[in-house]
């Protein structure tokens, strides 16, 4: 989830680009770069670190260029180095590109280009684009970009420039966001509106699949060969709202970014036949097949993702999985050893207890893999291998998109283990791959549906209640834990989360007339058992808010409010079932007038024990 900005106009644009990148820094800040374009060609500056570093690298510039583009990077392919920072150029240095997204078939494209003699200077997926454009370039950047898009798989938004056509930028988008800002005789193109908001409020949305040609004062939008006519719209957001993409909080924005987080985490790892490739974990297929036990260590929301992962791995790969909060694991007698795989899940990659638990296991000779969202973080440095989620930067303290991305990464690992251990048949692998691939779309459908509004409305309805009990069974159990954690951390309402079957061994005593009980009751082999638990709590006067599978007509008889989610494989249902609970928690906190992005006493990264 990088940030891009481009400018074509009559003003010297260096400061416009740097300012725009500063406003996009929330999208990624591990390195940045820009290219300024004039009749003498390109001037490219790149730097590792935040925008202040790019400013330092550009200090003393006297550029009067009136076209250019910039990029702030959130690394997905390739380490955080200056060579991997954007823009990237072709071999002649006459084509320059900045990109946000993932090119899923870049490895294939890269090796085909290398066979033709192309030398790559970075480890990024992006670099294939300028080389491909150069290959197709015959004096018209639009034609070359059009040809290249046909060769790219994945989702992306990129802007390209040719030194032979100064004053012209050509951009293309597939799924990743891109918007044009229309000024007086000048045009901006960016990943998000804040990049150009101080300069213009006139915006033009670009649809997926379109190509945009920007020249001073003239914009052409192309859908294939057809020129599309579209009027600009005026945004009335202030800068703060714009940074949140029009949502009123980062948390809500990040909830809506979950389809992208899931898609990006799948990226190029899942082939059409279900084959999974997990570069970086430090174990080849033979070594993976020999894994005897898996330990998962994590804290908070990451721990809940680990609990979901246990069901997936044990079912698909038949390996025993032990999941434990890291702060306990680190002080127990650690029995992990050679032959065991230990996975430390930490979105930040810096959580002290998780790092310590990983260290303990590593000292015992286990193979330790960091499952993290942050490239180059301490967890990566301390581990034998890494499995990245690609959720983009998460700003809200309450983890949302990183959680579903963690579950997705674990689902891919479980599928991979099932393949190498032959616990899944060929068609089973392909079917599961297809179910996994459908998840991002199902989450997107849900978020755009009235069902998502119903989850918000339910939160508002119950907002003043002093206590909530959350129940779930099987894979619904960690979902209930996560729903309860979301609610307590941002609304400060006491919650208790319990395995539904265990409820009658204690927590049932908490219930009284009207006590709200949130039950994860999605379809699956324990559905009837969950219904029995619902009846038990209702018999004590509790009001039930059930998360259930679309099309389940029976549940309405048992619940006061039903939050429906799209149907998927029961084992994958946590990715969907958690979303209404995020929205529910969000709505309770908002109704109570609380700051959901920065709840009291909590830090996004807990670097102390
Ligand atoms: C999640 O909403 C919480 N803020 C918290 O529980 C968090 O998941 C935990 O601190 C672990 O963080 P990590 O994933 O960065 O290690």
C-alpha cells in the first residue's frame, strides 16, 4: 500500500510532489523517491527512510521542471533499500515508473526479460514495468502502456513517464486506487485525494481498467480504445477527512481496506491449481513435510489469528498445533526443538513478549518463522524465516485488516502443509485454493451490503449496555474472543468471551434479564450445538445478537438480532464473521463518543514486557 503522486502543469513541481508525498506518508514510509521531468530528461532522487530523508537528498535542487512524479514505499517485494525505492527506470533510463500494488506474475516476466538480456537493478516487482514499456515503446507511451497492461497479472496503479515525451504522464489502474486532481491548467494524479488537496478540490475518479493520459491542462481517459468523458466532482472534505479516505476514523477505513489486505496477502502465492508458494519461510517442501509439531506464539489480536490457524493447520495438514500467548510461553519450560516449527505472529514485528518467546524457541533449535506485516522489523531479524502479511500500514490501534491478513497467511500455510504432506488430495487442494481466493470478494460484497449497515445499527442499539458476553465454538470461538477484545479496547465496556460449551461452567451466572450475548453461529458441524447454547442463555433472559450465515433461516427464531455474513467454507468463516463484530465494536465506541483510533492506555506497538 504505497502512495503515488504525479503532476503535469506550468508550475515548478518539486515542492508540490514533496508536499503531496508528505500527505501520503500514512500509506508507507520506509523509503521514498521522485522524478522531475524536463526537456533535458529525468532527475531522479530516492532515499531510504521517511520523507525528511528524501527532502535531505533533494536539498539544493534548483529544478524548474513542471512535470514529475513521486512515491512513498511500503515494501512488499524486496528489502528496504535505495535500489528498491521508486521510481524505477528501464535500462536506457528514458522510461520511469512509480507503482502501488502487486504484480503477481513478476517472477515469470522478470526471468523472460533477463533471458532477453535485461539487467535488473532492484528486487521489486515494479521494475518489470519500465523494462516492458521500453520493449514496447515506439514513440507513443500510451500504446506501450496499453501493451504492457495486457501482460500484467495482479492489482496495481502505476504512473509512467518517457523522457521523449516530457510534459506527459500515462497512468493505469487495476483495482488499486487512483484519482485525478484537476487544477487551473494543471493536473495531479495520486493514490488518494490528500496528496493534492491544498491545490485543488476538483477530482476525477478513475475506474479499474482505465488508462489516463495527463498533459498540461488536458486529460484523456481511455477504456480500451474508447475515450471516456467524465465530469470532475468537488470534494468538501477537510485534510483530516481526506487522509482517512472520507471515513471518519482510520479504524473504519482499515475495516474497509480488508479486501485489499486479503488480496495482497494472497498476491502471487496461490496458483490457479491451488499450489502455494511461500518464499522466505526458510524451509523447502521436504523440510516442511517433516515438521512434527507447530507452536504459535502471539499477543492480543495476533493470538486470536493463531487460534484460527490451529483449526486450519490441524484439519488440512494433520499436524498438532499448540497456540499460546507469548507472555506465558516465554516463561514456561519450552519443549520445542529441532523438527518443530514455531510461528511468532506480530503485525508490528516489535511486540516484546512475542520476540522473547520466539527467541526462547530458537535457542532450543526450533525453526522460527515471523508472521508479520512490517518488512525488516525485529521479528524478521530474529527469525529463521518470514511470512509477510501485506495489509498496508495500520494506524488504528485496534487491529482489523492485519488480523484478517494474518488468518489469510495461515490459511495459505495450512494449504501448503497439506500439499507437501499429502493430507489433501489434488482436487481438494484446488477447491480450497478457490475458496481462499474468493474470500476478498466476499468481504468486499459484505462491506458494500446492507448487512454491514445492520452491524453498525446493532452496535448503536446496544451501545449503552454495561456488559457483553461473547460466545463461539470451534473456529467461531477465536472470532468471539476477537469481537470481545475489539469492543473492550475501544469502548471500555467490560466483555467476557468464552467457548460456548464452557459457558455453563461459570459465565452463565453473569446473565440476567436483557444481558446482551453475542454468539458466533455461522454454519458448520457445531451449528446445532451453538443453537443449544443460545437456548440456554435465552432461558436466563439474555438478548442474543447472532453472527450467522446468509441463507440460514432457522437462526431468526433463536436470536433478537442477526448479523448475516456471506457463506464460505466453515473453516474459513472467521475472515467473514469477524467483520460485523469489528463494525459492532466501532459503532458502540462511536455512540459513546470515544476516540476509536487512539483508545486510552493502549499503544499500537507494545515494545515493553
Ligand atoms: C489489537 O487490537 C490490539 N491493539 C493488541 O491486542 C495487539 O494485537 C497486540 O498488542 C499484538 O500486537 P502485534 O500484532 O503488533 O504483536
